[in-house]
C-alpha cells in the first residue's frame, strides 16, 4: 500500500520586498529617487545659478546639455550591457552622475556648469538604462509589472517635496548644497545593490545583430545626439532668424533620422507590429504629456495670475495620478495594447480638459483634476510599455531595447517642448498671446496622444 501523496503547497508569488529581492529593490528605488530629485530640483535653483554665474540664458542650454549627453549615454550603455552585462555600466553611470553633481556644486563659471550638466546627463543616462537591464535580469517576468509600478512611485516623492526641499536648502546654505547634498546619499543605494551587481551574468551569447556593432552604434548615437541638438537649436531660432533656424532644423532632422534608423528596432519608423511600435509608443506618451506639462505653470501664472506654488499644485497632483496608474497596470487587468490605448486616451482627454483653464471666465483650477487624469494615463501606459518591451526582447538585446525606450522617451518630450517654446515665441508673450499659444500647443499634443491611442493596437 503506497503512502498518500502530500498536498502541494500553494504557490506564493515572490514579492519585490521579500527576502530574496529586498535589498535589490530598495537600492534600485533609491537610485531612481536620487535621479528624480536632481531633475526636480534644478529648475528651482536655476535663478540663483544664473544670477551668480551671470548666465541668464542658462536655462535652456543646461537642460539641452543634459538631454544630449543622456541620449548618447543611453545607446552606449545599452550596447555595453548586452555585451558585458549591467554591473559595470551601472557603476560607471553612478560615478559619472556623482562627479557631475560635484562639478556643478563647485562650478565658478557658466561653462563649467554646462560641462557638469553634460557629465550628469552621461551618468544618469548610463545608470538608468543599466537599471532597466538589471530589472530584466534580476526579477522574473511575473514580478516586473510590480517593479515598474514601484519605480514610477519612486518619482512621486521627489515630485512633491523635491522643489520645496531644494528651495529651502538654497535659501539656507546656497544652491551649491543642493548638488553636494545628494552625493552622500548614493552610498547606501550602492550598498543595497551589491548582491544584484555580483549576480552571475546570464548564460546567453552576445547579440550579433546590426545593433550590436560598437563602432556603428556609437556613430549612430553621436548622430542622434547631434541631430537632437541641432534640431532644438533650429526650432528655437526660427522666430529670430528664419534662414538659420530652417537650416538647423533640416540638418538636425536628417541626422536624427539617420541615427534613429540604426538605433531603434527594425521597422520602428514604419510602426512595425510588436516591439517596434512598443518602443515608439514611449515617445508618443512623453511628447503628449510633457509638451503640455511644461507650459501649465507658465499659462496659469501669466494668464490666471497664479503664484508659483499654486501653479505647481497641478504638476504635483499629476505625479499622484501617475503612481495610481502604475499600480493599476501591475494588476494586469487587460491585455498590454488595451492598457496602452487606455493610457493614451486618458492623456488625450486630460489635455482637452486642461485646455479651457486659460479661457476668460473659466477657473484655472480645472487644470488640477485634469492633470490627475493625465498622470493616471501616463502611469498606466508608460509602465506597461516598459514591461511589454522587455518581454518582447531577447535576453541579449534587452540593453539595446532599453536604450531605444530611453531615446524615444527623451526625444518625444524634448521635441514637443522645443516646438511648444517656438510657438510661444512666435505667437507672443502677452497674457492673451500666451493663452492662445497654450491652446495651440494643447490641440497639437492632443493630436499626438490620439495618434498614440490609434496606433496602440500595433503593439500586438
């Protein structure tokens, strides 16, 4: 007589803060929080920096330097991660980021500060792509939606308290300590990530596809970065010097298309089904959301006489909606393309709801609930895109595709903001003209969001 079989123990899904993943999860979230805090703080302290360094035009140039350096770093880090694993790119990115923070805090001239911003961009771009690859290699597929939800939530606290803390530190000790203060906080994050960094590399042959060739990819990254810089310069100069602006725009667009053709998955520029469209969706979301998000404070302050604090409330509530959307996608309540379509539709509707906030007789406060909806759409769509792209990627191409996601993300927001700024300059800077410009920008970005909703079905 055989003994009865023991009942199988119920399957308990692993938790991102469970014993096996706790230190890696906390370390990743700390790094994301520090990068997010730096991003949210720079805008607050820029007036003091511009005053002390005698560089009133530092605003746009400093952000462009960070962006272009990040674009280049994204690609190199993705290639490096695919060929050698994520530990060295991640450590190099953190070292560069810390070095950039130190240089920025010690800068005595505008030129040195711009160099520091570029070094920060190199570090942040490298570290973020390596973190995406780390998530793909360390966590099983069933856990990744929850990890990306937590990563999105890690942006919420810096979005809410970062500007206030940076302003307090700058008032008490000076803007330099906003940069210096982040440096020691990197140490506990690195300590937490030691087990994940010592994890054996995946037993996978390096990719031998066209996006695995170091020289070709580096040249494509350089072309993309240079093209983005020239395009932003050209768009910004169109209202001042149409000829020079047009030349910069055309040349920049040519370089950009050349680089993107080689950096993105095959058929991406034709919206090929599956991974190619998944990667491009990131750019649609970023363009639609940040193309309006960046001009909400300007519109509310100049048209509705909001204070800086009041205008910032809309952006803060958007971060809360983003966190809620990210949490919902982790529940997997629908197929990925449906979640992306719903997210893009939410962003589009929110932009249209926000549009009347600059119309006479309509309260500017309607931007607050509208931007909660926009943030919810972003959280639902962006996290789903990240999870889906990693699922669609072979192990030996996760770095290249993570880099492609970051490239389309930054390009989408940068180009949308640049075009929006050019429209504002072209239409005018009076209260009524800014209101008109905001309406035009909102309609344009709503069209981008609607296009994303329509194309989302090609993710399948």
